[in-house]
């Protein structure tokens, strides 16, 4: 449910934000340390990965004309560069740094389709810079739109998504930090049976929620920016899985602009010990939300679930064949992750 974007664009959008048809009423809590700040607002994620992926091949201009050592070596778009001459490659800068060293022979090891392949490659000297190049375009980060679940201001932490960011092969992506920005939702692709919808958002330039630290089975977690303003957020008590019952509950989410709205749902099933953190089956009951989105859409993952005035979990997945239904994770699992 994390809406990944191929190219990061930090944009400032001037959006006329419509007033939500559901008022977000204050939730009473006791003045103790058993409280959090409720999320439900969108965020833009730029996560630094430990993989360097080839996203394109290019020509290098040399004194002898143009050539592409990477193409000639057999490197393909989508390859993960694992090492060059046995030296690990963990970020894009590593490629040029290792290639610049004085080796008589160069070998590059890539991961392709889960297999390790070692290829001979011959760097060439670029005419403009005089540096050695191999003719690849690479990236070491991913970015996308998701929803913040809660902020623990006392601990200086935030939690989001409720599920991990995965590769196309459905493997958890290891991250090496990252930045989480404020975001604005400017459009919705409505979900229909068989085709999940998605929220379309843009990063809000200059607004930083915090630094991403871990991507795990329960979501993306990180350290809150010291300057982040929580004054307009709702304070709420932490619930437990034992507090949850089948029946009416609410999700808090943003489907336009950055204003959080409250939408009615039903808890259909509670599975306390689900190994995949699918602790609830939920159904969207709110006609307004269904009219806008069709139900649960990509980008809504992390939307907090509230029942009886307590934060009990977050939306994580949608049923492809019924976008009004999906899964939620219990808040205890998220709280214990970071």
C-alpha cells in the first residue's frame, strides 16, 4: 500500500483544500505517558537503500568517440551492482570511486534475477572530466507516498505504513536512512474490483517530518524532526489487541490536500496472533470515502484505526477483489518495532 514513485519531484503545490465532510472531534485522554499523537496525514518518503540499481545505460564521450563499456560488458537495466573488483558497492558514489582506482583489470559483479553474475568491464576516460566511466545510470534510493500512523513526541519518534516497503520480488528492502517529508494529495485513482486505486501526491518542499531509520515487517519508523509542529494533532491513548472488538471503528486518512478526515469502518474479524501482522479484517462503511476512492487505495497504508477512543492499529492492505475491504495491523506490533 506504499505508493512508490519512480522519479522524485519535490514540488510546492498551491491546492484549494476542500473542507472534510466529517469533523475530526477531539479524543479525550488522560495526562500520562500512555498517549501518542494521531497521524492520518500523508508523507513523502525518500529511503536510501543498500542496493545500487542500474536504471539506464549511457554513452561516454571519449577522445576516440562514444562508447558504452557497461553495454559492451553485458550489463542490463535492473541489474543490482554488488561489487567491482571485489569491493562492495552500497551507494551510487561507490561506483565512480572504485572505477577511479588504478586497476589493470576490472570485473563487475551484478545481481540479476536473484543470481550473481561477474562480468569483465573496461572503463574509459571521459573527455569532459578526465575521469574513468563505465556508462551506467544508477540509483540508491526509492521514494513514494504513504500515511503516518502516529507520532510519539516524548520519544521523538514516528511510525508509518504498517507494512514493509518491498521489492518487486516481494523481498524486504534494507534501508540506510532516509528523509520523510510533508506531502499533499492532489488526485485519487479510484479503486475498482481487480484493480487497486492510489493516492497521487507531491512532496511539500521544506517540510520535514523526520529521518527514516528502519523498514521492517511493521512499517517504516524514524526519528522526529525537532522542529516538527504537533500542536494541531490529536492526542490519543494507546490501545491493545484485547481492547478490539468486532463492530464499528474509524480510520483517519487524507484523500485530498493535507487535511485529515474521519471515516467509519467495521472491524469484521480480529486475529490476535496472525504471523503476517494481519490482525484485523476491516470494511469501509463510509459512503463519502467509497464515493471518493472506491475504498482502500495505495497510499492509505498507515492510516490509523481508532475504536472506543483508542488507537488500535493501522490500515495495511486492500482486498484486490473488493476495495472496500482490507487488513489492519495491531498497534502493539508497531509500538514494539522502534
